[in-house]
C-alpha cells in the first residue's frame, strides 16, 4: 500500500461557474474556456477521485474498499461503514446557484429508499436523493464571498414585506408580524410559491423598486438570471452573508441557502442530496422542500481559523464526519502531524514542499494544485518547504 496517494479529480462544469477562478487558484487547466464550477476531491460514486498506480487509473472508492481500515483508520471505517465520510470541493460561483437545502440523515435514508421504490434512476434529473447521507457543509471563502444562509428573524421578514406588500399577501404578512412562528413562516413561504403569474410579477416588481438597497442589489442579479422566479425574493427572507477571504461559515441540514458570488473551498459529508426551490433549470420539488425545511431564524456565525500550532489553524465545524484546517509551512516551521490521526486529504493552494512519512521515510513532492490522500496507516508525517494547504480530516 502506498504511503501517500496523489489524487486526480473531477471538474464539474455548470453555467454558473467561472472560466478562470478555479484555474487560477489551483492551476487547473481550462483550455476550452469552460465554466468550471465544482472541483470534487473524494470518493463519492458520482465523481470519485482517481489514483494512478502502475500506469493504471484506480478509483479511490476501489482503493478504500480493498483496505478500509488501512486507508480510513479503524474508528472511521467502523463508524462510517468503510467509506470516506467527507467530500472536499473547490467551488466557483460567477453567477448565483440554485436556492436549495439538504436533508438530515433520517430524511436522506427515507428519501433514497422512497425514490428507489418508485423506480427513479439515480441519474434521473428528477431525483432528489442519490445517496443515504445527510449533508451539512462548511464553506471557506477564498475570494470575497456572498451567500444567503437561513431565514432572517421572522419580525424582520414581516417588516421587509410590509413595505412591498400586495393585496394577495397582506393577510399573511400581518399574520407573520403578529404571530412570528414557524407555522406562520411556512404558510407565508408556501403562499409565495402559489401566487398566480400576474401576482408574482407584481410583487417582484414592487420588491425590485422599494426594497433596501443592499437587498435590492442582489434581487436585481437574481432577476437578471431567472426573471420573475419567486426565488428572486430570497434576499428578503434570508440572511445575507458576506465572507472575507479566510472566513468561513457552517451550513446545517434543513436550512435554506444560496451561494451568490465568489470562490470558496467547501467541505461536507460525502453526499450530493439536494432539494431545490428555484433559481435553476434543474428539478424543483416544493413539497419535498417544505417537508425538510426548518422554518425558524438561523443565527449566522462567521468562523475564523484558530491557531492550534505554529503551522496549523482550525475552523470550528460541528459534525462527526469532517474537520477543516489550514496548514502554513515556511522555512522557519515545518508541520508534524499528530499520532493517532485517521484519514486526511490535503489540497495545496500555494507554494511547494515535500511530505515525508516518519515510519518508512517515503516522501512525495507537492506543489500548487496537488491533492493528496494521507491514509491512516501513515501514522505520523511531516511537511517541509514554503507551502499552504487545506486539510480535510475526520475529527479525532
């Protein structure tokens, strides 16, 4: 078994992606000037990373299946059914993504089984659940990053809609104002989606003219991409979040969110379950979205990396599946991993260096754009040089 695995990964191309953002960040070629949107690093069946051994490409899924304890570690293999529990991505949003939410674990298991029993193919565009995992996430901003994440305080939503209210929604706005409860918000949200075409257009026109400037700017952008989609009103309903480079935030399951603009590194559970609510040509499933959404205010905490050693700073994540940190190695300080660690993936985004095993003295040169899986069987390793990396790991 190799000490270190240099990974070859999949780039997903969507119209909301960027021609140059990911290419420039980690020097990934883009000769065709495609809209590079998501660079997947991990072992999801949709787009597993590959390893080249003896001139043959082997899926990371296969490598793990052949030696789950050696790759993942005893605890991770046991706890997560011999599978890599996290998925690392580089994500570039030149345009807004879809309005969406992700299920919790029980909902993912039930939804996956339900859609299987209904005979919906895993590759069907109408599929919501393509695996049985929940999907909490953490996004770390590389550039200036803008997003909507969770509902605003309910009284704030009522006040914002009062200023643009039409006869069709006034009773529901008043109910939300007088009774700011999850049920009132659910009823109001459902109403917005049930408006007639004329009523929806009138409400959106009012919002585009009379909303606060910071909200109107983003509604204009959403409207440009998907005219009169009801999700154009999302900035009135949701927390508008701005992340400076290096800041991060968690996105919990059952929480509505929408990435507006920017380049980020995203770490999540090993899942691609998405239930969409608009701003997309893909499958929108309002009944399923209403079923899984948590209709209450979501407080937003911006995360800053906390230094745990001279070379490593960690973000505060909240799941058993993943932890995110940044490693910064210089000529003055080398990085030494802790003993007892389990599976990790490293993504080099600046500089170059060398990673060495302290058990067998094997090594691998690393440079900008490289991603490396460090198996649990390599108990301790060092990184030297002048190099910066993201580290995705399983919390120990």
